[in-house]
């Protein structure tokens, strides 16, 4: 098996679905599908095929869950407000609404059930870095 494929397979088998954030009665969680969508596109060493030109996280693969939890924590109140004012609708922060954390901007999308669908580092903005 190719080394990249071995890393991907090992990463998937070591993944543990879990709750990333609890906001009131609502939870934000990720599944293997969520993790694979994020990791195969944005974690250095796990990117494959057409996804090798995507923005990479400036963190190790082992730190991905902690990164996601910290970024979600930055917008916890916004997520809570969204659940109250827009029940049943996806929550997303993209473009100029990306979340600033530790020198980088992150985009995310959470489906109405609370499942994290997308999470990635945004390309540096004009005039930044």
C-alpha cells in the first residue's frame, strides 16, 4: 500500500466520532464522514489526489480536534443565537465572516442536526501575511 494511503487509512481507523461543542441543548459533533471530508482536504500528509492544492492547517493531524473545538468556542454565542433564531437551518461562517483564531481565519459549516460538515483554513486575505 502507498505511504499516503496508509496514513489515510490509519487516520480513519483511529478517528473517534465525538461532540465538539455543547451549546445549551444543542451539540456540534463530527462523524467519520465529517473528519474525512476535512482531513483529506486540509491536513498535511493526508491530502490526496485533487485536494493536494487546498489550504493546509498549520497544526499537526493529532491537533485537529483541539483546533476545531477552539475555533467553535470562539463563536459559541453566535451558534447559540443561530439555533434560537434560525432553527432547522445550517450554520455557516465563510468569506468575510470567517472565524479569526491564532493568526488565521477559518470557515465552517454545521448542518441543522449539529454535524460539522466543513471546516478549513481560509487563504490569507489581501494585505495579510
